[in-house]
C-alpha cells in the first residue's frame, strides 16, 4: 500500500479510544458477517439481523464470500445455511489480532 493511500485511509479513521457511531466501513461489515457465521448463525435471515444489514447488502456480501472461499453454502430443499471455511475463520482471527495489537 502506498504511503499516500495509507495516510488518506488513516486520516479518515476515528481515534481508537472513541466509540464509532454512524456508518460502518465495508471491512467492518464483512468482519461482522463472518463473526456471526462463526458463532453458528448460518441462516441468511439470522445473519442479516445479527449483522444489522439490509437483505440486498447481505446478498452481495455472501456472494463475494462464496467466490473468495470464505464461506460455503449448504442447501437443503429450498433453504440455505452458510458455514465459515478455515480461510474465513483465519481472516476473523487475523483481524482480531490486529485490533488487539492496535487497541491493546
């Protein structure tokens, strides 16, 4: 990542000791979805409510996760259930580790 891009990204971030209100970043949304699925809530409606997303936003993210092998889908009849893959779980753990290092 170029230094200029990093500077611009960091300048838009709130101080780490403040509670963030308002819109979440796409990274925060994606990690929230993965965390929800990791906790065992794999039905789309459960994910939508627990991650506080609209149906359309959730669907686009789920599609992206499936393409990136972060989630897998189990279909039974007309229903679906999502499960986190080892790659997705590693991503959540890595993100948490970075947050712990920065905020800790």
